[in-house]
């Protein structure tokens, strides 16, 4: 007689026995739920960039700084000054008489008549040089009372002023340069004394 194979599997038999005994059944391999492996996380996606309107992009664009302007060198003021031409002139000045100039009398009492006349003559010639150049010598005095003593000195005198003096004191060009210097010195002192008396 052929052997009859059980129609129930061993797992089912075991389960039946545990059911009869009141024990919890062991889930079979088929009943055991398969634990699904976690799916790999998707790669992080880059955040979408916000589109900026073209006009905003143009407004926000920073222009490269322009190089600082190099200041052009200021043009140096050109002062054209004609070279002043001078020449040596020997002058002979006569000492004024007392009372002609209060300033001379005071200086004479302090330092002597010679030094006093030399000091005043320098200032008088400087002032008279300008008087000759600006034309005001025409109405200036040319004489004063003298005491007889003389002082001789030499100095440089403006050539243009000297030409004006020669036109006035030597219009015929007949006197020596020394005599012209004497006339210039006397006119310069006379003008200086007259101005001092008006103060």
C-alpha cells in the first residue's frame, strides 16, 4: 500500500499544534511582512534663482569707478617786467641854509651837517626819480637857499629818468654829466624840502 504523503506542510502542522495548546502562532515566512529598505533621499535641488527684471539689473549694476581726473597744472602767471636800465651818476649837493628844512636842522644837530645831508639826499633822489618818470617834476621847485658846503656822492640812476632830467635842465645838450648831476641833486632836495614844509 503506498505511503500517503501529508497534505499539510510542517509549518502548518506546527501552527496547528500551537493553536491547540493555546500558544501564539509563529508567523510564517510568507506571512512575515517584508521590511522595505528606505529609499535613498533625493539629492538636494538648488533653490530656483529669482528672476530680476532687466531694468532692475541695469539699475543695480555697479559701474567701475572712473579714474580720478588729473588736474591740469595751473598756468603760472607770466609777469613781463621790463628790465630797469640804470647808469652811474655823480651828484654834488649843497648844504641848505638854516631854516630851509626843519628835518635837516634837527639831523644836523644830532649827527652833523654832512651825514645829515647824505641821509636826506638818498631819500630825495629816490623820490625825485619817480617824479621825473611820472611827469610831476614839471611843477616841482628846483632851488633852495644854500649855506655853501657841498657833499659829493655817486649812485645808480634810472636811465629813462636821467633822459627826462636832461630834457629839462639841458635841452641843448651842452653841460657835462657832472653838472647835470648837480642840477638833479638840487632839484631833488628842493622838492624834498618843499614837501616836508607842507606836512
